[in-house]
């Protein structure tokens, strides 16, 4: 379940506060407020129904927000094998470091529990919502509503939660309850509202931070002109291990697997000079697609070039 109560409240507040202070009407739907109204800054226009609909996209556990549509377990099996099994395994067992979707019932108290849809997730609405927004990994939001219902139905079937003849739709999805739902409880911690200290305040020098989360170490700024004697110390190795290898270790979305000389030979022979450019700008072909920088836009161009150089060296 993805809900944004504070963000939604902020959007409504901005829409209301931003209504144009235009005085006399001009024939449109703009609402006029006095410029001295508290919280009104004298600019902006009301949010339109279309704009509000763009934000109001969460799906609740009771099924509110589900789009109309349907999909069967049978149809979901074909879609799953085509779109999902490459990462999540034919039976939801997970491939490499990709999430496990099925199994693990009764393991949550184990030292290394298996957190799958059937063992850990609280609501079927979360499953539908996540698939519809974010899957498949290389082409999010490419599944239709009916296809999403079908894949959701098949994942539930893999967890022995529904029968193989189920047709899932917007009227029955919320009625399917996941086993671990009762173990999710509301956060008992109260909301607090602190007030700023204005008198006899504590000296900041006496405030000691006793623990903090260490910041993530930044990736080193590297250039493909640097030379190293071994692959282990190649300047692109760290970027590859942390980012590129997610797809290129197992061939997600048609990505050539690092070390597969057959898959790389034509690319190196005919398009060696464009490999780095394609990796930076993104590329799509009959064999698959790659978003710009693999979707990790925080990477510099030099880091991407170094990673490509590393993969070419490992695959030549």
C-alpha cells in the first residue's frame, strides 16, 4: 500500500492557497481571495480535477482506488514467464539477488526469514499497486490494468492462496486476505508537536550526538583514460558491481551478460565507439532496452564509460 496523507494535504493546501487573487471574474473558474488571507501568497490557480487525479493514485487495502479490469491465473502464468520469471524465478523463488515472491510461510521467526508475498506481505492491494507502478523492472508501467490483475492472480496462486481457475478483478481482490495481515498493527507512538525554545534555551555546545548513521561513501571520480593492471582494480569495477551488474550479470531485459563473448563480440566489433554513448543516453532494440545510465542518473558520464570499459574487457 502506498499512501501519501501529508503530501495530499499539502497539495490541497497549496491548491487552495494558490487560488488567483484576480478580483473581477474573467469567465473562467478561478476563485478570488483577498490578498491578506492567511496562508495566501497572491499567486497560483486552483488545482484542476485532472491534476488532482494525477496525485490521487493510491490503492487502499479495502480496494478503494482499484481500476476496473480483470485477469485470470491462466493468463497471468504466460505473462509472468515472459515478463517476470527472468528475475523472480519460474516459481517465485528469486534469481540471484532479486526478491523472492513465493514460499517462506512460517519462517518469519527464523534467524533468516523468507519475506515473500505469502509469508510477509500484509495486503493484496500492495501487490497490485507495486506491479502496476514499478514492474517489469526494465519497463515500469508497461503492463495494462488487465495484465496487472493477471500477474497479481498468478503470484497469489504461486503462494497457494487462490485456485488455478481464479479470475481476479476490482471487486474481489480486496477479499483475498494474506496470512500475515494480522501481524501488522498501527504504530502506537503518538504524534508530537514540539515548540521552538525561546527563553533559557540549552547551549548547543552542550548537545552531544551519541550516534549517527555514517554517510554512504561517494563513488570515486574516475576516467576511462586511467589504466590498471588487473580487472580487480579496474576503475569501472565498483560502478559495475554496484549498478550495472544488476542487469548484466543475469541478462535482464536482453542485457548482454558480462563475460559472454558471443553476446559482446558483434557489439565490440561493429559498435565499440557507441557502446558508452548508448549506455549514457539509453538504447532500445529488438533484443531489449536500456534506460539512460541504466536508470541510475546520479552516475557521471565518466563512471558509466569506465563501467562499459570494464565489461568490454571482461567480455573480449
